[in-house]
């Protein structure tokens, strides 16, 4: 849990730093433009973390398993060939685990929520 917290913190600081430099090089500095840039940049790790979370939980495994079974059941010759070669015919696929899923998800979510609150506060 400590590693996830540290990676989340580092990713959050990196996004805030990149946002600061983007707004600084844009020319006109304002808190509203900083909030807007940070909000848009924080959507990227939120989407990546969300996709990795869904992938890790095995949502797409059932689709892959169903298509494999459909393809195998279409041809009896393929089934017989698989039995002769001792190939597994219906094993579900196990998804991978990624170390960056939760840091991406948590830092993106924290920054999106924080920027929504700050955006409504300064308006």
C-alpha cells in the first residue's frame, strides 16, 4: 500500500508540475487556466487507470472465451484435431496485473475531483 501511495503522490506532483509549466509558457497566468489545464491533463491517467482496472478484473475474458468457443464449435474437424494434439479447448484466459493501475486511477480521480471543487470555488 505504501508503494501505491508513493507512486500516486509522484504522479500527482508530475501532473501539477506539467500543468504549471504549460500555463507558464502559455503567456498569461491565471488560476482558472491552471485549473483547466490540470483538469484536462488529469483525465488521461484517470482513463488509463480505469481501463487497466476493468482489464485486470477480467471483463474482457468472457468475450475472448466466448469467441474461442464459437470458433472451435464451428468445425468438428478442428475439434478432433485439437483433441489429437492435446490442446486445451476451453480454458479461460487469466488477465495480467499491472503495478501502475491504482496510482493512475487514484491520482487521476483525486485531481479531477480537486479541480472540480477549485473550479467552482474560484468562479
